[in-house]
C-alpha cells in the first residue's frame, strides 16, 4: 500500500544519492568533460520539453477550449512572466541561494572564496531546483500521490532526477544537493493539495499546465546550452495561470 508522500521521499532520496555520487566523481573529471555532460543535459532537457509542449495538441484540451490552446499557453506565459518579474522571483531566489551558500560555508573561508565558486553554487541550486520542480511529472506525480493513485510517476521522476543530479553535481557541486530540500518542500506541498482536492484534476487543465511547463523547460535547456539566459524563475506563476485561463475559456464557451 502506498502512503501519501512516499513518492516525494523516494524522489528526494534519489537526488541526494545522485548528488553525492556526482560530487565525488566531479572532483576527478576535467572541465571539458563536465562541460560535455552539461551540454548533454541541455539537449535531453530540450527533448523532454518538446514532449511536454506537445500537450498543447491534447484532444481533451482541444475539446475544452477549441482552437485556443496555443493562445492559452501564450497568455499563461505572458501573464505569469509579468507577475513573476513584478515580484522579482528570479532575483529573490538568487538572493536566497546566496544566503544558503553563506550559511553552508565555514565563516573563516567565506572571504577567501572566489566569486566564481559562489555563482556556481547559486547556478547549481537554481538550475537543479527549476529542472526538478518545473517538469509536469513533479506536479502530476505529486498530486496523484496525494490522491492515492500511486507513486509510479514519481518513481520514474526519481530515476531521471537521480541521474540528472549526478551529472549536475559533478559540475555545480553542493548546490545541487541542497535542491533536494526545495523538491521536498515543493512536491510535499503539492501532495497535500492532491489530498485536499479529493478528485482528479480535469485533463484539459493538466494538458495546459504541461504544455506551459514544457516551454519553460525549453528555457532551461537554452540556459544549460549557454545559448540564452532565459529568466525561467520569473515564469513560474504561469504554471498557476495556465489552468486558470483554461477554466475561464471553458466557462465562457
């Protein structure tokens, strides 16, 4: 029998194990190898993003909103990005990451650290947190866990995140390890939401959220490939706006 939260605990455990292995291996890998690993992660992220973004053509979403599915995703990203930028989510997350980095560093060594090491910590924490939390499996798997529908999705996500954490930690270090805390809080909260909902989220709303999350993953892929520094964190409110816009369209049709 599955217990609510078991999927998230499995996911967090996989990230911790993967991060520790990555940190151990990373010390022995030359920079060029770590750069190649990061590039591979960027390409795979784009592949996962494309699969998620294709949910914009989901039959349930088309039946609910007609031909306006793309406009819903566009509207969600625009509104979410405006709200996120106004709230300065990306800046606040970077500030928080900087504080966490200071807390986890011995007082005597803070001044001796190069700014590059601090930025590497912040990039690792933010990038890993966004990658592990933005994907549709994080939302759908956690809600399904809370609804008592099983943890299969989160177990799959745990395997993927474990390998990703290994690769990320070999490049970014301890920041990736601490992203496990972010995942635990985020997915734990979604599991509670699933427990409170008591019913399955409408498929059309899930499809809109998944497609929106897919495009956000494209932004993460572009960041990993060092093509463009897309402010994905500022777009996070779009994950809430997407199902809300879908409901608005359904009500007015």
